[in-house]
DNA sequence: CGAGTTGTTGAAATGACTCAATGTTAGTGG
DNA sequence: CCACTAACATTGAGTCATTTCAACAACTCG
C-alpha cells in the first residue's frame, strides 16, 4: 500500500512518518463505470489518488460544449485545487472502468503540507509540470491542424495506455468512442471518424473502441511533419 | 521593499523571518525593452519576480510558430519551473517596457521552500490557479470562434493593464501590434486587423498601438454571446 | 525625408464543420 | 443463442469561417 503512494511524484522522497501519516488519514472509496468521482461546480473539498481503474476528466463550457481534458490512471492524483480556499471543481471526473481512490479532505491536506514541507515542494513540482503540459497542448491547438492533433493525441494515449504485442503493434487499452477522441482533440466526431478511417485504409491503425497502432512511426510522421494527403492514399477516395 | 513581495500570492501570510530571508537572498537585475529575461531552451536555473515594467511570455513551436502566452507585470513571478530539477525554460520572456526583477537561484529556493512550508503551499496555490487559467484558455480556444477569442483577450488585457479615464473608456496601457494580438489569440494578424477595424467602425474601440475600449459592455456581449454579424454593422462592407 | 515596420483590404483557396442519411457494432433480454 | 435495439461509426454534399497571398496605405523613427 505504501508502495502505491510512491507511484505518484507527490510522495517522492517523503520520510516514512509522512507516508504513514498520509495512509492513516486517507479515506478509500469505489466507483463503477460512469460514476462521477468529482462533479464540476461542486466545492473543491479534497484531493484523491486513483488506486485502481481509469477515469476521464471532462469539462463543460458555459455554452454547453463538452471537452475531454485528459485521462488518469492508477497512481495519479486529482483535486489539487482543493488546496486553494474557496474554490470549485472546474471539471467533472467520470470512471471509465471500475475505480478505487484514496481521499484526503482539504483541511487534512493543508495540515500535512505545513507539517511535511517536502510534500509541498513535490506537489508544486507536479503542478509546474502539469501546467507545462497544459501549455504545450494549448500551443498545439493554436498552431496544428486537426489531423496532426489527432496523431498527437493517439501518441499520448499510447504512452499512457499502450500495450505492445508480439508484432510491435500498440494497443491503446482504453475504451474510447470517436466522440471521445473528438472532445479530446478539439474537433468533431465526423473529422475523427474520417481521419481514423483514412489511417485504417493506409494500414497504420486498426480502429475500434480500442485503437491499435500498427505503424507508430507513420503516426509520428503525421504528428510532426506532413499529412498523408501527399502520400499513397488520395484523400476522399 | 518588503511590501513589494507581498504583491505576489507567493508571499502571503509568510512570517517576517521568511520575508527577510527572501529579500536577503534576492539578486536584482534590470532590462531594456526587447531584452530577454529568460531564453527558451536554457536550463531553468531560477525564479524571479518583476519589480518594475511589463514583459511578454513568448513560446516558439518546433515548426517555428510564435505564440504569445501572456503578459506579466510588477509583482508577478516567473520561472517557477526552476523548482523542478533538470528542466529547461519552455518559453522566452522579453521586456516590453524597461524592467527590473529580483532573482533567486533554484538551490536557494528549494532551501527556502523546505525551511518555510508556507511558501510551498503558497507556490502550489499559485500554480494550481495558473493551471486553471491555462486550462480555461485551452477550452476557449477549443470551442470559441476567433472574434470571441479576441474579445476575451481584450477584456483580459483590460483587466491587467486597463486605465479608466473620465469618460469611462478603458485604455489598455500596453504597446501591442496586431500581430501580438494574433499570437495571443491564436489567429492571424489579418483577422485581428479586420476585427479591430470592424469594432472601430462600430465605435466600440479606438485602435492603435494601445487600444482604447470605449464600450466595454459591447465587448462583453461579443465575448459571451453573439458576434456583431447580426448587428448594425454588416460584415465585410 | 525616406526606409522599414505596421496596418488595411480584397479575392481566392481551403480545412473543417454541419447536417442528413445509412451502415455497423455491441449489448440486452427473450 | 438469436433477434432486437440503441449506441456508435461512416460517408457525402454543401457551407462557412478563417487563412493565404498580394497589393497598397499609413505610420514612425532615424
């Protein structure tokens, strides 16, 4: 169990006393697929760590647009915003597979942070890195076309959820609809469908609820350089 | 001088000893317009606080696209990434007006953070809030059209740099070209030019290197609801 | 005053979205 | 285990916002 905590950078290099304290003050809970671990708009009251399963972070814009911020898995924390007073969760988190989590209330946390300075430093590092990632995605959205963004998204998901098989193909082990992908990359389900289909015809991927990447190099190429337009598969045929 | 530190949420509620320690270990420096306070790609070696002037955070993408992340002014910190080992600055910071800054090296900082836990908590809060802002902008980019994004950008800049005059107009006191605005909102200088011109003809703003918002309410309307398309000014005429 | 930067504007090209119709898959209950 | 249903995926045609590119006008700063 203690090992579990160490999966998260939050708990790196903490004294045993701190880990014990954290474990002792944690409250466990379980969720079924579809359950909300966090509801957007609720007061941000605590931080959690996923100990099992996969969940997705969804954000609903004021005008009703749904966006998929990212997926989290075992060992990843959520709700750091509870460290800031008077805040509200800016997004919902929904279980994709059955999930378990450990929970700490905001007060417990602030106490722990003041008692174990290292914890604060770790949390800060986590947030700094996360913000950099957010910033990077922002930049991609700003400058890249849809096809490239989808490629980047698949690579990212492969990194997080990929299982390589004997043939070197990577299964992105995560049930995901075209619409999920669209919300994740900032496009429409029609566009993702078309793009995935094109890549399937090119033999680069096997589509389905769980995508298989047959030719990761090709996707890298798309993500970083030119699209397939100029390649062997004429567009729209 | 101590008051200066308190402008930043980093130093909220710190004991006097901590403030004194921070002041004692700070190194001051000055910059002329155009100077780089930080160069993208350099090793992230320290954190600073602007004590004077305005600077812009610019990020260059691998494919050579320039983006303008945000502006910072007096009291705002930059370089928190130096808290994470082995990092590189992900962006450049350039002085827009003459600037002064206080600087702390990464090592100094880590020591200070471990010695004054409250500092870590504060920094964490700053980063959590900043990440939320980044996330919000990401979402806007994902779901909003260019015109609305420009409106949102102007409102944000007015918030940060606005000086209200007798007539209730707001001067955004920040020299900014169309291209800056374009890099800031993720569009082209042509689009920002057209949009600003349209708003000028509608009497909503006075364009120039420093934009004046005559009718903030109208911009709010554009930012939140419908564009002017359906309004008194026919588009493209 | 003149050279370079910055801003404006039009026309054409286009990537992506919208919408509607149709096909496919997965999961449910008989 | 099969049939049925609802969710998901594909595809085409039409549209539109935005970009691109080119030409020119207006600043502004030595």
